[in-house]
């Protein structure tokens, strides 16, 4: 139940910015992994912060930097 609420909260707080394909795909992977993972609070907060930073970067047109941040978050979540 908490996982569903967290996923809903993450989606609701995402700015309505049109993200480019790679950013959007990686963001979806991170969101799914966050919703399904059993992380500690510190690690979850760190990954959520990285996710939000990537949204801002991709939305501002800094897609390569956003993708790099998402790649680091995906590595922490052990996903590709």
C-alpha cells in the first residue's frame, strides 16, 4: 500500500514537462523500480532526489546530464 502511494505521489509531483525519449524511458524505469523496491529511507530519498534532478535537467534541455543522473540512479537500483 505504501509503495502504491509513493508511486502515485511521485507521478503527481512530476512537472508536466515534455521529456525527450531517452529521459522519459529511463525515468519510467526508475519510477517502476522505486515502486517495487524495498530500500532503506536514506537510499530511497537519495534516489528520489536524483530522479527529481534528472527531471529538471531533461526539462531544461540538458538531456545528456539528466540521462547521466538517471544512469547513476539505475545503477543504485541494480536495473538497466
